């Protein structure tokens, strides 16, 4: 097959590219040409900005026909409107990388099925909902067959673990040094993580498979971890002592620092998704445990000198100190009122 990947050098799409090449497919990438990582031998790269819609569409006409297009960087409705114009009648399949963030939070049922209400929180989720709607309409109108894949949190070599304050690798340094870790809420909400290779395998399995046309799939982690357990397993994977977890109410934490905004929109809710459809149709399997994922990420980050010194990022220590002062002040004030 001749397969175009819009993107192709990100965390998931790098693994997709490698797997497709190993399968013997002809792979063409379209991106800005700014990746620091080399593409596999034999892969052709077209350089451009997909948000320059007239130029992108002209480049796609010049590129010829594709058996499959995989869009890994569609974030705005305008992106997919352009994709419909570019590929109408010119591809045998269009695979769109969406997200589980499209769903209502909290969900009305767990595990969340693919037909759950789509009322995602925040601009990112809302735009993905609109993108999916545009593509479903294109599918129904016969522009091209569409397959939608919705990963959850996907990590692996090349990226550090997420935590309540985002994704800075100072988190790993703090764990290793035995420093306390800020946790949103009481740490009991559930999170899932999947390794990028497991997610990529699902995209590869969907390419060129007619039984996936018009369907959406979850490809998510299958260890349902509370955030407290998530942090404990990171420490275990790194051979570090069990971390001291400092729990701060989510709404207060998000008001205190914009870096914790994701906790308000996402992390405070349970993230549990049903992968049965992907297991049946795509042969999806969750093979890399969270502990192994952490070890792989840490090894890669260490080898590339990417673990940041936590002493250079005082925010977490400031938050902990402020929370402890507030808490002690509250206790003392209430004690005085009871005398």
C-alpha cells in the first residue's frame, strides 16, 4: 500500500512509520521537516505546513493517490475541512487520530464505550469533537472511508511521565531524590497509560482493513491506576524510595498555577475505557506495563541528558510550603474557635 502520514515524527507516529516500513508498505510523510529524529530508510518526506490550507491541498494533488492517509496532527476543524477537500475521492481510507478527551467528564458509565456522549472539556477536546463530526459526514457522503482511533495518555521513549504539574522531567529527578510530590485532590481518581508501540500497532492494523471503515476505536492502557499508585509505581520502577505525596485540592491547585490546569479539565476524573472493539477488530494488546514504560522512558531520557534538575524549578516546593502554611493556619484558627 501507498500510505501518507500527516505528521509522522511525533511520539506515536514515529512508531507507526517504523512499523509500516517493517510491514513493507510505501510510506510518505508530510510535516514541517523540523524533527531531530531521522526517518527510516526509504521513507519519503514532503515538507510543508498543513495549516497553510491552499498550499497543503495543492501539494496533496501533486503527490498523487494514496491507499491510506493517517492524520496524526489534526487539531482544528479547519484542518479536517481541508483534508476532505484534499483527499475526496483520492484515498482508499482516512484514519484520524482523535482522543478519549472527546467524552463527557465525569462519564455516565465506566468503562467508557465508543458511543458515549461527546462533551469534552476544554478547547482541545471540543475541537477534536468537531473534527470527528466533519470526517464522519465526509464518510457518509462518500468522500472516503474513515476510521477513527482514540488513544488516551500515550507515553514512551522520547517523552517523560505526566504528573499533576504537567510533563516536566523534573518530576523524575524529584522522585529519585526522595522529594515530596504534589498530587491533585486525594489521588484516588483513576488514570491509564499506554506505551506508544502498543498504540502504534493498532493504527498499523487498521490501515487497509475495510471492516474498520466507519468505526471508532479506543487504544488505551489497561492498568487502572489511582494517581497515588501511579506515583508509587514510578518510584518502584526507578528504584527510589516510596514518595511522600502532598495532596492539594484540585480547584485550589489549578488556581495557584496554570501548570495544573490539566488536573481541572482531565486528571481529576476517572479515565477508564473499553478496548474490546480494538481487541476484536485490530488485535490490540496492552503489552508494556506501566513499570516497564517508566523504565524505558527514564533510560531514554538519561541517555539523551533530558532529565532536568528539580532544583532549577522551585514551583513544586513553593506550592507545598504554601499549602502546609495554609493548612496549619486553618487548624489553628479552628482550634481557637472551639476554645
